[in-house]
C-alpha cells in the first residue's frame, strides 16, 4: 500500500527499517506476479481489490 500511495522506495525503506534494495526486490516481484509495470497500475489493482475503498 505504501508504494501505491506514492511513497518512494527510499521513504518506504525508512518507514519499515529495511534497505531500499529490499523494497526494490519486493516491488519487482509483486509487479511480475500481478502482470503490471508501474506504481500507477499497482494502485489501480489495489483499488479494484478493495472495492474502490483504497
């Protein structure tokens, strides 16, 4: 949800106390599994899954 809200990888890493590389890897894996390529698409997928409430 953090990426879909527009946070940068650095901001996400800092808030979760993990490395930027870890954020990069997780987002890359997520994009592949969902068949998407951008944060905008991620936001759309999450919004659809939440019934438009996210």
